[in-house]
DNA sequence: CATCGAAATATGTATATGCAAATCTCGCAT
DNA sequence: ATGCGAGATTTGCATATACATATTTCGATG
């Protein structure tokens, strides 16, 4: 498979959202408004050809100068399009050799897990929340370590059940470091999930995750309305802000009813 | 917390690898060789300040012009540094408002799962592979759909057991589309894992994943040397190349002994 | 006092230009 | 034939410049 296609469409009709974090139309130096930036149109055109199989992995694609000519832009603009595609893992570039469609080999898998609320509401299911437990106590040593707390220091412990269409969907076991988030002591978690509350009140800079499978213990089984011993998908998350652990949470999902599915997201 | 630091070090000493796909030194227009590009030095300097807590989430950071002045570069170079940091999710930018350290809110979780071999050998464990089953057959309809095969079309079916330090670690159930990879019919999978073999022989452009928990059925339990009914972490992967499904595989891990752990990796 | 509008500011996009580095090709000398 | 060196090509980095756009600030006006 070695084919070189010389001409891309000058007016790319297909639309791809810019994945930059910024919003709005963006600066449009001498560009009719409402249209995508030139470099985005070039990226979209290339992506389309790859997606539709016209250019397969390893195939060469037009170089910067050629793209610049075909699209009527400067070389820097074409350069930016190719550079970003390379960073997104869509293409590979070498000097003199040119650019080619990436051969995805030996990469780590990257899983993107959508947020729970979005997952539930996105499916059109009715979302419901139940606060099962709330205490401010000295955590057991295992939890204390994860929160990186001093011995004897108290923390806020919450247990909540999330329901989708009146069926248990997720059991949340959460500890909040009150030194990092004193306001949490006053917050009302009967209507707003602690995850959402924390998102709004405490910025964070880092998080760690663990995924595992375990058999439901009797308490978990009762809460999730499944049989004891049934497989449960466990996700643990620890969130930090400025070198301090803000919160640690363990989420349990009925393994039979919950699946994390995702398409490959290149490293970028 | 509202503090404005005016001066960043002109000669950033800390080193960050450019995450672009390209290697080598890169073009160095009027730049002493061996040093990072100017925009990378700026990025590194900013990241360092954030990492060390000097600038916390939500804090403003110097603007393009200020950085350009402090680092003695053009505005475009400073712009590129900030743009990339924004895309990586490290900072947030708004017109007129300026740039500030990102408040990580509402983002999807991104999990990075290292490849199995690397995981096993990285732990210093002895890796072993056993081919339990190999047949070329017409797959059951459930598998046929996943492979997007025509009815009656045959596919290569493999079952393998991966061991770490002589203990079952992963049970692999794989189907390979022989239309996409005819050479697979001749390959020897007793010594090389099909995953690795495919990586070397077939480029791929896309993959989908599913993660779930399930109870071990008797056959799985026997293979993994666990009790029937014990929780098993399941990962399914479907790989495509040019709109064709190359392979579909299901991996099962003993839930008690295997955990996927990862630090947060921003989208970028 | 409230509100609308102009100025100021910071980011976003784009051009034209120059040089550096990597690497493939080809011709020439041994 | 083999190997070495001189282009040629393609990507990478950076500057100077210009204009567009979003948003805040501030002042004028009713």
C-alpha cells in the first residue's frame, strides 16, 4: 500500500470540533466568520481520509509545502495542522522522510471513563441519590494512610447510593479530608453528590485511580440489591490539591449491569 | 489566593521531555544545541511552579507578552507554550482575562493501562505463556458480529494462559479475522503471544475497550486456578484497521490479584 | 444612579521569511 | 562494487508583523 494522493479538497466540508480548551469563534484573521480556522480544516480533511480508509496506517500523506499550496495557506499553517495531528497520534513525522499515517503499535491503552452523572443522564435514565451514612470520625488506619492524615485526625465519612431508574447503580464510600475542605462539614449531601459538590468547591490538580473486581460482601450486596458474592466492579479514586489529599472514594458497580466502554483515545 | 509572579527564570534548569512524537534534537533556529526549544523551556518553567504549589489551581499566570519579555522570545513562541499547556489541560485561557492554572473540574477520567508484558516483566516476575486451544472455525454468531464477518466465514480462535511467576495471571480468549490477517494462520503462538505478534504484523488505527466484572465460570476458574464464582476483571478489546476488524479478544484477570492502577493523565 | 459605549487588554489566527537539523539520493573517487 | 561527500528535500524552531475577537474597565451621558 503505497499511494500518494496529491490534492485535498480546498474547501473541507466536514466539520471537526477543535479540541483546544478555548471556546468561542477564536480569532479569525482574514477568515469569513462561522468557518473553522484554516489549520482545523486541514486537520479535518486529513482525518476524514484516514477514517474512511483512503489512507491506511503507514501510508504517506502530503507534506507541509504541498498542503500549503493546495489549501492556499502559508507553510506555517499547514505545519501547525500536521504538528497537531502528530501530537494527537494520528500521524507520524520524520524529517526528509515526510509524514505518514501512524502505525499504532506498542502503545499503552488509554481508557476514557465518562463521569457517572453524564453516563446516567446521557442514557435518559432518572437519576436519584440516597445518603446512607454520614459521620465525622477518626478513620481506620487503612483510610488514614490513603488520606495522608495525622493519627487521631478526624475526617468526614459518607456512604451514598446512586440509582438510575430506581435501580442501584453505584455505591459510593467516601472520605473527605476536612483540613483540606473544612466547608464540607456544613454541606448538604442529601441532594447533591459529594463528587459534584467537591468539583464546585475544591479545585484539584491530580488524581489516582485503581480498577479491580471483587465479590460482593453481604452489606454491599444488600445495598446494590444483588446476591452476596456476585462480581462487583470497583473503582477507587484519590484526589489531590497542592500536595494534599482532598478526598478518597471507592465506587462499586454491579458487574453484571455496568460496563465501562470506550473507544481508543490516542495519547496526544 | 491571588498572587502574580512577574519573573520566571530565564534559563529554566528543569528538563521536561517534549511530548511531540518526533525525536532528535529538533530544528534549532539560532539555539545552542543540546538545549530544549524555547517554548519547551517556558512550558517546563510554568509546570514546575504549578507542581511545586507556587501557583495553585485558579491562580493567574503571566500573559504571553510578559513571558515573551521575560524569556526574551517573540510573542508567538510564548503563545505556543501557553497554547500547548492549555491543550494539555494544565492551564485555562480566556481572552482579555488571561491565563490561569486549570481548575480540574468536570473532566472525564483518563486511565492509562500498560501493556501486559510490560506490567509483568516490569514487576520482575517470570513470564510464561501456554497455548490452550487453537482452531480455525466458523465463530458463534455473537463473535461473528463483533468481528463483522460474513456468515459462514471462518476465523482463528485462540485460548491462551499468561503466567507470572508460575501463577495464572491472565486468560486470553482471542479471535482473529483471517481476511484481515491471513498470515496469522501460519504463525506460531506457542512462544509469542498473539497480541505481540499482531502488533508486529498488522498496523491498526482504532480500538474499542470494555471493562467489566464477572463471576468466574467453572472453566475460567479452573484455568485461572481460582474458585468458581470468584470475581474476575474482564477487559475486552476490538482492534480495527481500515474499517475492518482485525481481532477481538477478551482478557480475564483474577480480581483479587490484579489491579489496574494509574495516575491521572490529562487529556492533552 | 444606571446604562450604554468606547478604550484597553490578552488571546487567537495568519502571513512572510530565515535558518537548523535530519535524511534520502546521486554522483564521484577509490 | 563500495563508500564517501555534496546537494536536495522535508520537517522543526523562531522572529516580526498584522489584524480579529472576546471581555473587562471605565467614563460619558441620560
